[in-house]
């Protein structure tokens, strides 16, 4: 058959096949077809391409053109961008499988590329993979929960970690077992694609969506639609940097949407305003709590059906104009800083059918109050006679036996649905009032809790140096030490959130905790030990604020006593029993707080 007689789709298939075969041969150390045939060196160069390769007319073209503009401006792409330019990381499955067959973990650029399939090589903390999942809005069916437990038993460490993006991680996966974990999860209907690296992370929403008596709108359909839009659009992979999206429906448990790159916040517009009465979403952009910034309200009112198209337009502008020369300045926040929010939104509007509706925030009705620890304990649902129970996980970690037990509780007493939260715990919903004692007892029999004091209920810790190479401290172990120390010593009538994060990446969002602890090496004599810098006064929503560093370089062994002094001083000096810890801290300058908190006897000043 004459090659000129091939149809276009046949040509595309052959081009893709040949390209994949070339990379597979090169990855095994074999000569490429051109090298075997003795073609010119120029034709076989493996350096970063500077012209668009033949056939790049699909979803990757948007990214290729953005990278091309950077090069044309005389700038240098980051090594990660150069690697993505050579080959799209989603096309690494054959390499991943080959690594597994050889019981070999990735090195160099492959470490980032394998994250596109959800596998994170976490050496030197653990010589293993961690697999991060994608669970739309944090919702998972009981049979999937059991399946995840089985996978963690078969190929992981026999446990799973709940994350601050209402998600799960499986750890201690051997090199040979990485693809087995990914494919077994896909058999369950759980996808890992794009759960790490330069992609849109797990889409979060209100964990009490559909059952919250105070919610304005059920965010589950939007989380699910956004989730599948991401999965089925290849152009949404390979962003300048990672990206977070959250939907908050206005219920009692916050989705922390103001810490996301895009936050959609439900509001109600009353009668007699310039927009028809009803429930809308406010558009918020640029949240990145690790960089001390919250998302800003853009003065825009969206109907629910506008949210996904607007998110897609925002992402396209970010892809085309985000910084690809400096990883530290590549998040959406920095494009907003460079352009200004007004220019950014106007550019987004050029990709939409019409301009967005401007509407002052103050003309929207106030959001229903947030229950700071509404993710813990027993709470009535909007469905008469039904309740949800917030389960306290030990700094987010569950054994597989506990997972199977929770799935059984959800099946027997609930609707078979488990709802993960951004607070590293989970909810079991749709429990009849008569069954509450049985549910509470069953949770306790698993070694878990359904009630927590004002401290333990707001205790959050990232993976720490036991499982993350960036962390300076063993955050989960130290969080437990804090809780165990405080439980018999402190009685509180106000909830307090304590966030421990191991490094400045701030996976546990220490800047928004009432008390935030940032891992650090601390000099003690001639030694360097694990420790923390202490930040106070952070908050979210109506209490939005970035914590201030008040104490520095506290050894981890001293942290429980230091936190005790903080809380004792607060209780002794607050203006009234109703004053929150956050309110107390914000009333006083940093130097005054330091003077109080550094004393061994806080009442002696």
C-alpha cells in the first residue's frame, strides 16, 4: 500500500506507535531506529526539542506553545518543563511497567513523571512508593473503602492515611507493585491519574453536602462534574504547577475553599437586588496557604452551571501565561500578582460567551455560621430522624482492619457512604437515631473515637519525616504526644485547631491553625534535634488570617509543655469565657505574647 494512501487517523496512529517505540527502545538502552540505520546525529538528538514535533496538534499543543513562547523570549524552561516538552508524563506507563518488572524505582525526571499516575517515590524517608488517590469531593463507597484496605494489605503497609484534601494515601509500596496498585484501584473505580505533580489535585467540597440543614446548595454534583472534566481532558495535565479547586456549599463544615487556587463559595442573593434572587457562587482566586495568601473574592457572581466552564477558562489562561521558568513562582497566585486580578479576570472572560456578572459581596446574605469542629461527633441531618457521625482518626491514619470495620458500620447503619474531610477524619452519614448508640460503640470497638475534646478534635499533622523527605520533624508522632500530654491537664470550652507541618510546603496548613507548628532543626548544645517554630492566630472563613511566628526553634520534646502554657495563658487572660483563642491572640502584639508564653509560670507576670 502506498504510504500516501493512508488515512489521517491511520497516519496519527502510526506516528504515535513509532514515537512510543522509539522512547521504549531508548529507555532500555537500545539504539533508536534512526541510529540503527546510521542516520545523522542531528536527526537522532535527544536534547529538548525547540520546534514543535510532527503530530503535536492535539491537547499538548496548548502547553507546547506556552513553552515555545518562553524560549522565544530568551528565557530558560525549568528542567521539569524541559522534560515534559520531550514527552508527556501521561505517556510513561510503559516505563513505569518496565521499572516494576525490574523492581526499580524511578530516578531523575521520571520521579516527577510517575506522579502523573499517582505514584510518589518518597525516598529517603521510605524506600517505597506512596500512592495518592482521587476521590471526587472526598466521597467513597463502602465497597471501595474495603477494596482500598485490601490493596493496602496486599501491596502497601497495611494502613491508609487521610489527607487534608479529603483524600487517601497508601504507603510502603514496593517498586514491583506500583502498577498493581494503580490498576487494582482502577478496577474499583478509583483513579489516581494526575493526583500529583503539575496537575489539578483532588477536587474538594463540603463533606456534609446533601445532608447539612444549613447548607445553601449540595456541592456533590459540581465536585463530580469537575472531577470527570479533569479526567477526560488531557490538556489539563502538565500545568505550570499544581492546582487546587474547592466548592463550599455554605454548610456547617467548611471546605476551606479560600485556601485553593480556585474557590467557589455558595451565597444567597435576596429579593430586590440587581441579580435575580437565588443561590449563586462567589469566585475566589489565588489561595495558597503555604505562601501566606488566601484566595480573594473577585466580585463575580456565578450560577452553578457556570462554575465548570469558568474553571476551564481560568485554567487555560494559567496554562498559557503561568511561569515555566521558576518552580517557586509558578502557582496561580504569582500570575495574579504579576498581572493584577482585574486583568486576569478580563482575560478569562475573552474565553467565555459573555462577561461575568459583577455583584458586590456585601449585597449577598451572610453565610450560615461554620461549626469549627462540626466534623466530629453526632449531628442532625436535614433528613428527619437521620444523623451523621464524625469519626476521629488518629492524626489521619487508619489500619486496614479499622477501614473494614468502618465500611461495615456504614453498610449496616448508614447508606454505605463514607465522607472524608479536609480535617483528616471522616463522616458516616444517614444513621437512624435509634442506631446511634450501636454506631458509637462499634466505632470505639475499632479503637477510634466519635467525640473529641476541643484540642484533639482540631489536631492535624502532615506525613512528617517518617514518610516525606522534605519534612524536618516526625509530625504525626509529635501530634500524638501533644494530645496525650494535654488531655489530662487542660479543660477547654472553646475549640482550638493545632496544625503540625514538617516543612514550608505546609501540607498541614500551619498558617491557618490557631496554633501552627512548622518543623525545623533545632540546635541543642552540639546537636541538632527535631523541633518547631510556633505560629499563632491563623484562621479561615470569617476568622481568616495568617498566623504570626511567636516562638522559634522549640525542641519537639518541649512542644507539649509549650502548647500547654499557650492554652493556660489564653484561659487566664482572655476577656471572657466566650473569647476564642484566635480572638485573644489577635488582640495582643507579638512581643507581649512572647513575653507571656516564654515564662514557665504564665500567671506570674
